[in-house]
């Protein structure tokens, strides 16, 4: 276990870039962006445009080295340095007690359901349940691919956890739909307005 503290000049996006370059080897910013879209973006959203500036910044800090094609499009490719691997290792060794961040327009609307028509809440819940069932399918596919690979246990664990969370959310939204579709919900909601 490393006893150092992570660098204050690095952000979570810095570690996303370092981690993906460490995992995938020499990478262009476009390849990093595509890798984020296939995995990390499912649970850690940020503007992908940050990747381009961050790769250059990490190279200036000596955590990545830059190689540029000599012909053609002259694309930049980045490779992680020993210092970059060390910074990533220190960050990974630090546990986090940061609370889960959830940002859901569906949950926000449900929060104010007492001001809505029950049939509108039931429709919101139907759409949300369908959305979450779709994400269950997506994460199931990711889990299957990662299980077949067998070499990314952390990513498999994240995919399984996310799949379980989407499954639970879909079930809860289905119950909300049923509750607001029942006639007693209509009477109770009408009194609350």
C-alpha cells in the first residue's frame, strides 16, 4: 500500500486519461474519448472535449509522453510515463468516501409528483422503467464481453454493479407506475393538489 497522497494538480479526468492510457497503451485523444464512451461515461459523465486539453496538460507535467505521426494527419499519440503510472497508483491506493452522485430528471419530476396528474406520473414511470430496462440490456452485454475477456475484473465489477442498480431502478419505476395508475392514487393525488 502506498503512503503518499494524490497530486492536487490532477483531477478525476486526469486519472481517467492516465488509467485508459495505462490500460490500452499508446492512445490518441480520439481513442481515449471512444473508450470513455464505451465504459466510463455510463457512470462518470464529463465533457469529452476535456480529454484533448488534458492529454496535452499531462504531457507537459511529464505524466504522458507525446508522439506525433510524421506523415498524414500528424495525429498525436500519448504513452504513460513511469511518473504517470506512479501518480495513478497513488490515486488508486486512496479509498474514497465520496457519496454517489445521481442526476435524474425523472427522479426530480417524481419528487414533485403531488403537483402532477396521476396519469402523467404513471406515464413518467412507464418511460423511466423502459429506459432502465434498456440499460439493463446494455450492461448485460458489457458484462458478457468482460466475462469472455477475463482480464478486467474491476471493470466487470462496475458493469455488474451498474446492471444491478438499473434492474432495481426499473423495478421501482414499475411499482410507481402501478401505484399511480390505480384509481385510489388518482383520488389521493387529487386531494393533495
